[in-house]
């Protein structure tokens, strides 16, 4: 019966399951694809036109004589701001935090606890959040209770990525 179904269904090429091709499918799809390419071609041609419009804009830039004039007042201005801008341009910006020394038992290392306020997402109240950082102390100069400023630094050990910059306040000695 399978043979009779194959013959009754029409020519062998019309049945895709039998290994044949659909006679109308490629013909119907080809004009659509050509039409889509034809539509895409004007769009692609339209894209370079804005690029051509964008090219004259750099040519019409302000005269280069004005740029040095703008740079001259900066040099005459505050040098501290200029160096900060230069450092920012070089990517040298490092975070600075202030906290209390929690431990000084390690050699050339202190543990600094930084406290900050954070709003609780549920209760909308400010809560104190504490975080400890291991910081490098070259001379073992800082003691427990001292308030110090630390700055980001390259990794010095497994957990030590901060360095003590200066003493903000000495701990009260009893």
C-alpha cells in the first residue's frame, strides 16, 4: 500500500518526506529574498551618506589657534587642580578611607575598621555598616584606637591591598 500511496500522491519530487523537493518553494522564496536585498541596498546606501555629513564636522572644528589659548589659562590657574586632572587622565585615582585601627598584632600590618552609614532597604533607616581592611604600616607606628587614613595600593599579600597614608587622630592614652 505504501507504493500505491507514493504513486497516488503525485510525482516523487513533490513529496518532501520521500526525499524530493517542493517545486514551488525555491521559486517563491527567491523573489522575496531578492526584494529584501533590494530594500536593504538603499538602506545601506543611506548609511554612508550620514557618515559623509559627519566628516565635514571635524573639518569645520574651531581654529586650532583657540585650543592653545584655552590651555594657557589652565597653566596660569591652580596647579593642584591641574595635577589632579592629569592623574585622573592617567587612571591613578585611588580610593581613600578613614577608619580606626582595630588590631596591630601583625608585623608591618594593621587592621583598620571603616564604619559607614547605609540605608536599610526594608525599614528605610540608616544602619552602621563596618568593614575591616588590612593595611600596610611600614614602621609599625599606628596603635589600636588610632584614627588613620588608608589608600588603595597594589596587592602586598593575600589580603593586604591598602596602605596607611597618615594619622588623623591619636588614640587617647590612659
